[in-house]
């Protein structure tokens, strides 16, 4: 059920505070916002998208995926099909549970959701290569190869005693949920959660064996993330329907009491529940580079954000500094309906005009290059640019493993394209132009992810060869190849 909209002043929120929030986010040099949405008491009071990002585009959520996975587990717990005390490896296909080392037998569903498997550091690198299966008597041909590699390494500590933020934990609990339900995570969520919330599609990256990552890789619209936060704010209810039990919501948001040894910021030092972080205010689903699903029970507020930033704490700081003081300001002061209406109007106008400016469209006559550098996958070996028409932008072709991938590059505007290769579809937008020194530069935005690729091609010196550079603004966590960031399959 999509959330209705209401003006900030009608929800007793001062729109001037929300304008200050937008100002602060845009002014921070380390933050590039893609979207945000704020609801109070189940009604959306503000929603903004920095073009070319848009309301109907899904966005890679990184570890907010853990909160979707935990919600799927909550469905099974509420139905009596799974319990937090269940050994997470007990029902995994292909696992000889009795042959597992003692600590793996002891790791429970709850331990995984609370990042308390007993590991002392991130363990996912052990399972990063699907090319082989560890040879141990506990394994057979029915086992997910990622699970095989995980179980080949016993945790260092007793389960339940040590916090370590760890992708392995969520991958295992996702595998257990699929095994119990006999379907995918999305299959578990679709009828019970997604349809009541009005979420039309939840894309998810999968491993080579077809398993959802669970800990990462989900894609959803900003409104869908807001709906997830609102579901937990409403104690699991959607309208008159109890989608999740209040007991599950309480379990999810309650920190385990284990200490995060490496918080990195004050809002990562408040504790961790069942795949939700506690915050200085409320609690949240939390994904790399600024993806948040924030629940603020004291204020009856839900917030969703998408972004590309290495300073996630700064987004939370801005919300605490500007949004929270604006709540109930309208009822705490003498009424001024005209001022409230003016602030609402100013905010609406500002949100309607949000955009990320494309690079300047300096002229460029075309060129080609065959030498590359940068932190994007080195399989991109050649590039060529040709003008489409005077003032009409350019066609950029990159050669990847012998296959040409072409996209439009707008001149002073974002142009949309889609790459298709290896059974994957990748939506893109790009803009660029000449560099004034005979070279060419373009921003290539993977518009359903937080990530941006920068191309810069240099002119050939006398008697030499020009080259091109492909680099990320912030390298993605799913590997260096742009195509591999997508969860859309041809």
C-alpha cells in the first residue's frame, strides 16, 4: 500500500528545517546525494531526487539488503518455520551437520543476524571464489559452493560471544531461510511483505549458483526503502494487516549487547540487533556509500536515503542536526500559517529542481585509443568516440573482452543507454565533452547504483599513442567491472 503524501506543516514539521537539511547535504564536499524521502505517521512529507536519479529507478542498497533478509527470516519465525535458536547449518542442503566442527554446529540463526558467529573479522573473502568446492567429508555435491568455502573455516571464538560485522553471517542465514521455505528470499517476501507495502519489484544480485547474496545486492526504489522503514516504525503493521509480529520488530531493533570493536563513528557504536544498527536516534538499515532505512520511533518518522559518499556519518549528522529540531517546531511556537505555507512551497520548489550538473559540453571531433589505465576492470581495452551531430553529443564505444559496448554521451545533459553483455543488462547515463587540450572526458553513471565511472582520453603526443583512463569515484564492493554491478539479466 503506497504511502500517501502530506505537506510538512500539516505533519507539524517546519519545512525550513528540511530546506536546511538539503543545504547541508549539498554543501558537504564528500557527499553526493541521489535521493531521500521522509515520512511522518505514515505520510510522506518530503521526497527529492537529484536528476538523473529518479523516483522510479531502483538503486543498489548494499547492506540494507541485510534488513530485507532479516525481514524474510522474521516471516518464517512468525510462521513457526524457523527460530532464532535453530542451528543455522542444520537444514542446509548438502551439509552433513554431524560432521561439522563443534562451533559450526553451535552457530544459530540469531547469532548470524546479530553478527555473532564467533569470527573475529570479515570472513567473506574465504567464499569469494566459486570455482571450486572445499574437499571435506562434511560436503557433498548438493552444497552451494559458497557455503562449502565458508564452512571450511571454523570461527575463532565461541558463537554468540564476539561481534564482527561479517557478510558470511548473513549469507548463511539467507541460505537457511531459502532451505526452510523452499524458495528464494524474494519469494518469501513477495506475498507477505512486498505486496502489502506496494513494492512492485525487489531485484537481487545472485551468485553463480543462483543464490541471492543476502548480505548485499538488493535493488529497490527509495519509496520502497521508506516503506520498509515505515513497516518497522508501525510495529509490523500495514493498514489493518499485521505483516510482521511486534515481537519480531522488537527483536530486530534490540541491540545484542556485544561491543563493536571498530565502530568508525558514533552511530556505529550504539549496538546491533537482528540486521539493524542502533543509532543515537532510533535504529536503521544501513548500506555502504550512504544507503539508509532509518526508523525514528520517538518522532514517528521514517527516512530513506540513497547516495554516493565515503562519509556516511555526515549524512546521519545532517539528519540529526536539521530534521529532528524541525519536528513539532510548528506546534511549539505561535502559529503562523502564512509562514508555514511559504516554507512548504519553497521546499517543494527546491525539491523539484534537484539535479547533478553534467560536465561542460566542450566540443570534440572524435578519436580512438587503445591504451588504458585506472581502477576499472582492465578488460576494457579500447575506446573510441564519434560525434552524433553538431551539438548532439557523442557515441562512446568501449571494447570489453573483445565485445564492443556503446553508450550515448550527452552534451550538457545526461543521455541514457543500456549495455547488454554476458546475459546482464546495465542501465547507464552519461555526459561529457572535450577537455580543451584535445582530449575527451565523460562521466558514466551506473544510475541504478551509487557508482560513477570517469573516462578521460588524452591526445596522442607527436610520434606516440594517446591513452584513456577509466576510474571510479568510489570503487564498488562487488568488483571493478561496471557490468557486474547490475542485477538485471537479459
